[in-house]
């Protein structure tokens, strides 16, 4: 008896597929962060400071993390408190309204980034650059629309 092969049903991008992708990647990151005693929210805040050059205004940090996580300001202030209590961030002595990375904060960021880099490389391996470019454009458009909807809510 001869059977006919059927083509697999294509997976279309939708909210569930995007959420599952996010949470799978986040779980991998959180497993690395847990070994360092850090949380996902803390890593987001630390990354903002790193990208800003190691020092950033407190209000700017709060606004960036609120925008990234879609979280309440109170949560972000708590995260900043955790990071300062753990001596990963500190007040910038040159300007009290700014926060800066401590050596320990930079070390945590660099070690966790180094540990997650090979994981990311495996996740994205063999995906054609054209596919990644299309995916990036589509996800950026969806994010833009969701942010606009939130702003209008």
C-alpha cells in the first residue's frame, strides 16, 4: 500500500506562538540568572544601565524598564531598590539623580551575558538571515501596534 505524505501544517505567528517563544527563552535566561542570584526584572534594569554606558538618570531608568516590561513604576522602584541593596547599582557620586553600575553589577551582567550567548546561538542557528529579518520586522510592527493600543487605553 502506498501512502501519500502530507505537508506539515504551517505555524502562523499569533499571540500564543509569540508568548510561548518569549516564555521559553525567558525560562532559559532565568535558569542562568538564578545561578547568580538575580531575577529577570533585575537583568532588564541592569541591561538598560549597561546600554546607557554604565550610568543613567533614575527617572530615565524607571521609564525605560516600565516601557520594556509593561510594569508598574512601583515594581521598577522595588527592583532598583533590590539592585542597590545588593550593591549592583549605586548612586552616582557626581550626580545624585543618576545611578551607576558597580563592579559587581557589571560582573553579573557580563557573566550572565557570556553564559546566555551560546544558548542564543543554538536557538538561532541555521535560521536564514532573511527569515530573521522578516521576523524582526513583523515583531517590531506588532510591538508598535500593541504599544499604541496601550497608550490609547
